[in-house]
C-alpha cells in the first residue's frame, strides 16, 4: 500500500511523509497539533522550516519545461505550504489517481481483515468464493491467497506488456472476476512478482463478497468518512465491483489525508482506522520486481 505510488501526469508531494517512499516501515509522527478532517491549515514555508524560494523555483521549472503536471501539493508538519494547480485542472475538482487506486484497494483489504470480514492475508482466495466454478483449477490455484494478490505474486497468467493485454481482455469479458479466476497458473503463488491490474480487481470483488458493499461504499464508510473525505468517485463493472486497479477520483487534499493516516500508523483523531501492523507491513518490501534491484510494496 505504497500511498505515494506514482500515477501518470499526477504529482502528490507530501514532504512530511517522505519516509513512505523508502523501504523502511512508517514510524509514528509526533502528536499532530490538529487533525485536518475538516480541511488542511496553511502556513508560510518558512514557518515550517522550508525555503519558499525553492518552492517557487519548482513551480517555475514545471512551467518553463511545460511538464505534464496537474497539481503540486506540499505539506510539512501537517500544514500546507504549497498548493498549486495547472490548467485545465483546479482545486475544485477531483482527479483520476490512476494506479494509486491499487493502494486504496489494498488498504481496504487491511480494514476488512481488521473488521473480521476476511480472516487474514493467508486465507485462500477460492475459499472466499465457494460458489464459483473455476477453470484451470489445480493445486497451485488452491494455494493462491489474499496476500499473493495484494503483493502481485499470484502466479496467474496475467500479462502486463505491451499495454496490459490481460486487463483489456478482462474488461471485454462479461464477468471480470470470473475471467481472472479462470486464468491458468504459470508459477507457484508467491514465487515471483508480476504487475497485474486484474488481480487487484479480484481483491475488490473479495471486498464486495465479504462486506456486502462495493469497495467504494466500504471505503466511504470505513476509510473516507473518518478522514473527512467528501468527494470520491469510483466506477464499477457491470456486476457492481469497483475497479480495483484504477479510476478512483480523489482531491489532492484528500490524497494527502491518506498519507497522513499512514504517517500516524493508522490513527486519526483518536480513532483507529487501520491497524498499525497493516501500515507497517504495507510499507515494507514484499516482493522483488527483478528490475534494477527494486522491490514492490503491497498493493502497488
């Protein structure tokens, strides 16, 4: 659940949670002087130990090079020090956060585990879908767990390049969840990392199955409401399953709230929203990508 997972043409810079970009677990911050449930407070950069000239230079750099940046938000010590938008985007509208959606889907899995709707990340996926008749059923698929989907190490024949063909094929099918479940296995679950957007849609389906709500409804109730996230849209497939891999729309200020929740290890205004154990686990390396010695966080 790497909250700062990069999304095309979208930059969310929250300097106070920069530690989330690295591989080390998130550590609890000092007690906030306030909680931004009803909105973030603003100060000058200098009041938070930053150089406003450097921030101005960043804006100039973006404009001069005509970079495809939609917004730039900098929060330091819980206070906004820079909040900029680039035409045609503005502060009034939500933004498609693209694959950051995967991190939200993974967070909701953690919340469902906290609430007992899902037993643990070790629970086999097929045990949660007993009525499904699954093609290419074999021992490896029986061993496929929630954790394997979250860490993108399912072993399913999910093709990423070029252009995520498996995702396109899934979207052309009548039942997206069934399509993914029917894929053949090409590896032992947990054996290797393979970026798989369809696997994240399976997780969204598990959220619907175990909570009785779509991922959007569940998020509004258990994640967005405590944080004061008001504007959120998330399309669903024809069976009502929210797109687990992408297309969630949030305001940058609300994206920052998700990061702030993680910085505070799942606590918000005295309320436990996500378990500290889940936050810690989700910000540790979970799978080797095999590229440039990089590792993947859970859900992104």
